C-alpha cells in the first residue's frame, strides 16, 4: 500500500516538477484529527477499530479538493483529497474509493440520497455527468499510456466510474418516474364556504355543489338582467318563492318539539309491548347486522326484565332501548305517514333523551362501553330520523371516546378481559370505524383514526358466545353466513377505504394514476359484495337475522360512493380534457347503479320495503338514489352529451336524419327515464310532509334544460317556466301539509296558488317587489353565500 501511494506522489511531482515544500503528512486525515499513530494502511488499524467505521482517506498539502485537469505526457496524474461528507457523494479522489477488501462491507457509506426537489435532482445529475466524463477521459489515457505500470490506479478508476454510472442511471430513472407521476394530475377541489347570517358550513370535495356548479341550469339562473320579457315571469316566481319559504318554516316548526327538560318521564313515552317488539325487530333485521352494537341474546334478556320490572331497569339500558325504538320507527310498517306522525315526535324525544343522558349531568357515568354503544345508536338514529347529522355529536367524539376506553387496541393485549368482553369490544370498534369512515367521506374531512391493531370480529352468531363463556370460541368457516358476516366483509376493505379518504381529503395535486388504482380496488370490493349476497340463500336461513336485499343495496351504495368521490374531480375535468374520459364513464356507471335502486320506490303506494323507507326518511348518504350527488351526475352526463353533439347538428329548418344522433338519443333514454322517476318520487315525498324542495326543483330544472336542448328552444325561458311550475306544485302540497298540521284541511288543487292570509308566514319585506328582478334564483337549487375559503369574511 505504501508503494501505491509512492506512485501517486511521484505522479504529482512529475506533473508539477521539483519544488520545495514541507514534508507531506504520511498519516490519514482521521488519525491526524484524533492525534493517534497511524500505520498508513488502507484502512489503517485505528480507523478500523473506531466506532465510526473504517473511513480512511489521505491527501497532500494542496487545499483544493477538485480533480485537476490531466497534464500532457505519458502519466495520468491524480490528486488525492480528503473524504467528502456522507450526505453528498462527490467522487473526486482515490481516497474516497474503498479498498477492494472492504468495499462490500461498507457499501452504505457510498449510498446516494435522492434529491428532494426536481431542480436539485437536475443539478446533481449534470454534475455527475461532468464528473463521469472527466473520469472516462482519465481512464482512456491510463489505458493507452500506463496500464501496465499502474494496475492499482486503473482498477480504482474503473470501480469509481462504474459506481458513478450506476448513480446516474438511478437519478435518471427517478426523474422519469416523477415526471410521469406529474403528467396526469389535477389540482384538488378548492374548498367552498357556505356562509349566511346564522349559518356557516365548509363544503368539501365530495359535496354535490361541485357537480351542480357545472350545470347550465346555474348559469341560466345567474342572469340578473331586467329584460322586459322576463319581468312578469320573475315577479310570479318571486311571490311563489316567498310563500313556499313561509310554509316551509311552519311545517318545520310543527314537526319539531321544544323541551325545557328533555323527557322528564321517559317510561311514559314508550309504546305498548306489541309495538315495541315490532320496532325492536325492525332495528335488528336492518342496521344491527351492519353496525354491530349490541349482543342480541343479552339484550332480549334485559328487555324481558324491563317489562316485568320497569322501574328497576338501569338507565343505560333504557337509553339504548329508546334509541333502538327510534331507529325501528323508520322501518315500522304500521305507520300511516312515514314522515310526519306520532312516531316522528316520539323518535325526536327519544333522541333528545339519549343526547341528554350522554352529554348532560350524567356524562361521567357514560365513560364506558355503554356510552360508546349509546353514541353509536344516537348517530345512526339522527341520520335515519328527522333530526339529521349533528356536528357537535360527531364521529370525532365517538372515535375519541372509543380510543379512550382502548377499543383501538387488540383485546389480546389485555389478558383480564373475558372471551365475551373481547369479542364485544372488537365488534364495537368495527362499528366505530365504519361510522367514522362514513362521516369523513360525507364531510370530506381527514379521518381521525390512524393507528389501531384490533383484530377483525369472529365469524360467529351471537348465540355462540355469552357473558359466561370461559373458553375461546372457534369461528365458523369463511363464507358461512352468520350475524357477523357483513361486518367481516366490510372490515376487509377498511384499509383501502382509509387510503381513499386520505387521497380525497388532501389539498395538493391529485395523481390520476392513484385514483385509478384505488378506484379499481374499490370496484373489486363491490364485486366481492355482490358475490357474497349471490351465494347467500335466504331460503335456508332466518330472514330476520340474515343478510337480505336491504343490506345488499345499502352496502353497494356505500362502496360506490367512494368511487364517485375519487373520480368526480376528473369527470368534471373530462369535459374539456378527453384523457380523463374513463372517470366520466366510471361515475356514470356507478350513478346509474345507485339510481336503479329507486325503481322499487313507487309512491303513493303503501307497500314499501325497508330500503324504500330509508331513502324517504334518511339524511346524508342514507338518501341513497334520491340524493343530489346522484341526480346531478346523471343530469350533467346527459347535458354534456348534448353539448358535444351541438356542433354537428344541422339547422332545424333543414333537419337531416343522422343514425348516430338517433343512437345517442336511445342511449340517453334510460337516464332521462330514471330522472323522471326520481322527480315523481321526490314530489310524493313533499306530499307526505317533507319541507325539503331543493332536490325536486333541481331535477325538474335539469329535465327542462335537457328538453330545451333537444328541441332547440330557449333554455332560459324553459328553465324559468319549469321552476315556476314546480314551485306551484310544492306550494300547494306544503300548504295542504300545513293545514293538516293545524287540524284544518282546505280544498286546494295543485294548479291554483292562493294568497297567504297570515302575514307572519312571509319572510320578505314590503319592498320585496322592488327587488324581484334581481332575485338570486340559484338559491333555490344550491347554496348561497358561497365563496372560496381564502376570500371568506368572518
């Protein structure tokens, strides 16, 4: 080794010529810094014994760490410099080249850390190319002049050149991957803020407002000009709007209750046992098989004790009972009116009682599994009933409560838990996850759960375990339908849906490739659900405790909502960029599948299945095919197709039959037929007493726009006429509902709109007529006071 360094020193001297200088240091740089004796090997013994690793480098007295340009002659001079820092690979000296005997052991010393930005990566790549070119020139000179005289130098240069070439390839590959990843990407949906005098709400990227904003209906109604041809039309419509809003407020006040102290005597509100039995069974056959909250045999045992000794029942069981009854009222076949009757008011009282027990003076006593069960039932009851979801009683509180009692940790970590307790905790945590995922998707907020290790529930029936079970229970074979089959099926896609939520809620640019990957996996989950329900034979199982058609439709909609949320931003972009056409296709297919589930809803028929009753009463995602996020996708697809055909259409004065136009019209017919059916059912829902009219107005406006575009009529006038007519219909129905609520039933027809006798019903000032021609008609169909969050004023 000493001879090898002597050769290098002689090369340097030969290049620069004889000169007087201080005697060069023989020891390595590391030994000089530590002030220890160096044996001048590569690596030396002190460096080998040191804990920092055998990094050993030598240099001459020159301060420059750069490679010098080769001098003319027969030699290949190289200047040996100190070893560079580890976070930047700078192959500038032979001192950086490990000895062949230790090169394999210390490969990590020369590991390359990828640059953190494209600019840094490009600069590093250019620098490596320059150094590689310099090394190639030196290597070629050595091969022609001194290959036989300096075999060690030749080997070192070859090794260093190969390593730099490998690094260059890695950087180029990473640069290409980054470029491809950024090729198909769009900016995330900008946040929208709905703010009024008494309300403020942030609308995430999953909200239907992002789709409806792209419809021509909104652009048509945004026109605030005072054309003479529209003055009378606007005046009539404005009067209708004022009267409809007044009746809407009256209906809502009639359906709500005012409590000074929530339900002071809860026992007195419980119906007879025959009715309660039916309500409990309604809950058990629907949501209990999806969201496992209770142990059914234990519940029936306490239920029987309640009817034998009502006053001795624990408060926690009483609260769980009334919330189960509140959920069961939505599916109770004995109701004359599923929207507004005595059960509507009873359900609201029971929900308020549950909230009072959970967050009122007894809050400390709810810090247990009973409290988690009550909150789960409360969240479901609010979405099923007339109250709707609450931002203060949210799944965020539920997850914090569940994690506070350790449900997110596997029961195996707690040996003191019994078999029954362990299984109930696992089931309850699976329910918490499902409710949290559902809420995060609806509100487009990040999931508050990131770390949990709880196992999946066992594939067993409730009768297989009890509080007295002392030994472990063997699960039934995979694929055997049990009362836990649905939670197990959902648990398989929990991690996938968590990734989808994380992707949807991020605010930077969204990768199209990632959306395609997640969407494909979710479509496979839908197929797996369909295969499971297809293999389940209801003839050989208990209909009340086995998966049925209600669960199939409900779960399919839940999974497809993730697919819609992933592809909707790209579907909107596909209107002007055809490379995102696949997202447009996927959204249309998913929306058509969900809309097809409304075919079983045929109001005013009194024969309704469980799923139809849920779509009538449900809030948020429980609206199913009647939700605006579904109808807006169908309407936008039809209107987009008509806009694409418009340039190729011939003038109406000389129509020429085109087979492609006829084929496109036939393909749109099922979509239009589905929208018309949904519009008819929404009108019947209003007739039952629902004060919500936005969905009906919007579907009616979309259908009128489609009709105008196909016939070549003035879209603006047709849309105005349609909204005016739909407002008349809604007004007459709401007025009749108001009269029923006040025990008076006037004889009104849909086509006649009488004036309001009570001035208190009107929310507008006397000078409202002066503002008729500046009426903000989009407020009928979408949110008003909308703005970017960065421009919102508080």
